C-alpha cells in the first residue's frame, strides 16, 4: 500500500528519521516528568481527591499539561506561563517605542526580546507557583479532607516554588530542543502531546457514561460523527484563503521589453490561526488564579471560573474576536504589503499603487477576518454547547476551543514539514495530489 511505502521513504531519509526519533524521545521525557509528584505531597491522598481539579478552568489547564496539573507534578504549570509572557511582550512591541525598535533590529533585537520573554516567564512562574500551592491548600481546606501536604510551611512553599519554576523552564527548554533538532514547533508540539494524552481517558469515560445512561452506543457514535464534522470545518478555517490578483508591470531594459506577470496574494480567512483563543484563554485564567486564594465558591470571580457559565463564554467570545483583529494586524501589515508591491513594480488591477492599495488590502482583510473571528469564537464555546447535550466535561473539551484547533494546526504543520523533507529528497509526498497547505499565525509563532 502507498501509505506503507511513504513510511519506508520517511525512514530512509536519515535527517528526517533522526528528527522524528529526537521528537519522540523528548516527548517521552516530558510525559515522564508529568508523573513525578512534588516532594512533600502525599501522592495517594492527592489521587483519591483528584476530582477537586476535574471541573472548570482547572480541567482545561490540566488538559494542556497532560494531567501534570492534577498530579501536582514538577511540570504542573506546563508551558502556559511562557505563552502568557510572550503575549505581554508582543503587546509591548505594539505600544512601547523601545520594544518596537528591538523588533526592527533583526536577529540581535529578536534575541533580546526572547531574553526579556524568558525573564518575564520566570516572574510569572514564581507568582503562579505560589498561587498553585495556595490553591491546593485552600481547596482541601474547603473540602474538609486531609491535606495532601506532608508538612505545609514556609520551607515547603519556597522549595515548591523553585521546583515548579525550574520544571516549567525545563519544559520550555524541551520545546526549544524539539524545534532545533526535532520535527515541528516544539512548544506547540508539547501542548498537543498533553492534549492527546487525555483523549483515551476522555473517550472511555464518555463511552461508559453513554452505555450506562441515556442514548447508549448510538449517541456515542453520533458524538464521534459530530466531532469529525467539527474537525473538518476547523481544517477549512485553518487553510481557507482569498486570493488577491497582483499584476507586475512591464519592464523595458535597453531595446527589450519584458511582459508583465500576474500573481496572487493569498490572504487567509484566519490569518491569526489559534492565537486569539490562546490569548483570550490566558486572560481567562486570571480569575482562576485570583479565586484560588479563597475556598469560597461565591462572588464575582467565581462566575468566570466555570466554563459552562454564560458570563465566561460571552467574555471569551468577545476577547477572541478582538484578539483576532489584533493579531491579524500584527502578522499582516497592509502598508508594508503595498510598499513591497510598489517597489517591485506591482499593482492590483484597478487600484492605484501606494496608499490606495494599502486601504484596499485593509478593507479586504477586515471583511474576511470578521467571519473567521466569529467562527473562532463559536469553536471556542462549542465545549459549553456540548455540555448542554450531556457530553462529559473531559470529552467536551475536544469538541472545540483551544484543544481542537491546536490539534488540527500542529498536525498540519508537522505533516507539512515531513512532506517538505520527502519532496526535497525526490520522494512522493503524503498527499496523492497537491501539497499540504501551510499556515501562519498559529501557536507555532512561539
């Protein structure tokens, strides 16, 4: 069969084979670390009360970390603090002149920005580590059960902060090594591995619930069908483009005349990829951190710690639409595109070069970004809709939101890189006709 021949070709390419093995090995290290419990915590008592981290935003954060969060492991905070720091730095590059100058200084400026991002990540990790330990303590105090901490004191809190901070920085290092020596983008790949690790358990729980409750196996198969439909629409959203024709003017050199060439600018319906959901989700984690210092379930912040509440989903949808426009403006600058076309003697038929072209591109991008942002918002709140139909919390997360788009985006990116290696070595690609479309603005931007 052709698929087996493709796998044989992949294994024949030494560089690609080594990259895949590197990726598998580093992912195995990441998964192993998610089961190493923090020193000073009773693992058995923690496991018996795991339901304390099984609902709300805690379940979503636990999914991103592949179960490390509920296990109170050394990798409990995962990679999300690094993503939060990256968001803050990207915002600063938009409004602070000194950061804008660094972003235009080439590789040296990029390295400086990365250094600031890592430093900010450490600061965020110190705060979140403290909030994480305090949250576990307050949750068990509210439940009235025995604390999983062997000895809760200043030394335990300080040592846990150091270990959690070092663990997340090590996860970030693993992601960078995967990017350098493995296949795909390391940071996004680790997030995907954490999500996939929760899928078998979620499927088994949902299947058992349906067999023991309403609907039976038929309802479970219908859920799988609708999940595949959502995945198909998500792929269309990731790869959808609108082509804008660009005519390159005739050039006269000496006595010879060179004819014009027509090309196309592919403007993506969703140029921001999954990043708006990542941005919005990172902000929605703030209420969870703040509410973690109290055992009370009442108050203003509690409404935003339940993903099935109307307030949470309404704010999340608005944030996603806003961040879609924001991130599209960062990745696709109409003024720069218009200047690049003008410098190469290119123009859009019927549109004057310069400012008129920039305004035209800006209008087109605004029009095609709106449906993309709305669809992103709908995908983000699909887990809540699935919960209304009786789908279990763990399985509902795979119906939309960040998890689904990350899975789709990272898989497409990885397949594209594998296909590039195959084509470069003159082997048939993964697809029988055509090539896997690339994409920009995904979580791989990190």
